[in-house]
């Protein structure tokens, strides 16, 4: 009987010491609120001898507060339609302290331009996407019946660059990038980097606008991985270095104007 009492007392003390630890762990969700992609080939620390499932890490309170403030400021500008997304960061570098899921960009006349599927992206990058579409893509597409929808090929995705095992972390893993597959006009036409009916002038305009708004723009001819979509991100580099690599086919040479031909 005495031995039982000692055991119960020991367990009670042990439980009491463990309680704070358990309470801390409760702050972290068991399930990732971000997309479920936690591939074993995601970037990992060099000290890891073999692939392992990434673990959630606690986000410093000041980082979480700054991200929440920035997201609130972006949403207050009323440029986009977005649902809140819970912050999550992983010990392999994936995730972000503040992001939203944008389902549409609001044109300046108030109409919505749908993003399909909705893009999970950090808030400063979401605002850059909204500005690029409102300031560049909408005006550039007016002559083709106007922009109705943007087809998104990828947004947040925890993976190495170009899905190459061992490569550096993609900006997609930081929720800092978006891939665009096509843009769809009000009359139903689809335009994209590999779609034959896309006007060359529109491709020029898309590239010019993208390179003005983003620090990385990759399209056909950049690295062989962007032949059917283009990639936009806000990666920060030393000295403000920017990458704008997207080959647009040369336009046909206009026929000489016969009125300007000089005759001997
Ligand atoms: Zn991409």
C-alpha cells in the first residue's frame, strides 16, 4: 500500500513538471495550416544525414506581429479579395510569418479578376501581384476584350528550386512567388507564353510590366523550366540585383512602306 502511495506521488510530481512543456506545445498545431506538401526532397539542413519530415517551429512574436500588421495594411487597401491563412514556418525554411489566400484582384473600376486556383502567398508579394495586374495587365488587355481571369500554376509550395533534389530553397517555399499559366479574356480567349494565339505585343507588355514590379521574372528561354508559364517573385538580393529573363519571339519585320521608297 505504501509503495502504491509513493508511486502515485511520484507520478503527480512528474505530471506537474511536464505541464508547462505540454502547454507550450499546444501553441503549435499538429496539422500544418499551410498546404500539406512537406516532401522529403524539400531542402534540408546539411547536418541531416537523411531526408526527414520537416517540423513546425515557433514564430517569434515580433515577427508574427509585424507580419499581421503588414497583412492588415495590404487588406485595407482593398485591391484584392483574400481569406486569412494561418502562419506556419518549418525548420527546413519553408513557410511564412504572414500570408493570405488571394482569390481575386479588384480592378480599379471595382470588378473582380479571378485567380484560379486561389494563391497562397505572403502579404507583400500579394500586393505586388495586385499592383502588377491592376497597373499593367488590365490596361494591356483592354484591346483584347479585357482581363477576366488569371490561371495560377503554383504559389506556396515547399520544394527546392525547379524541384531539383538538393537545390536551394525555391521562393515558392517562402510563399514569395507565383507562377502564371495563362490569362483569360472576357471573350474567352486564353493567352500565355506557349499559347500560339497570344499577341506578341501582349507578351512584350506582360514582360515589361512584370520586370518593373518583381525582382525575379523567369519565362521561356530562362532555364528550361519555364517554357509553359512564367514565374514572378520578390527575392531580395545584394545591391538590389534583379533578374528579368523571359524571351519573347521577335515580331515580324514590317514590310517597307512603298510611299517611302526612293526612286533614282
Ligand atoms: Zn515559379
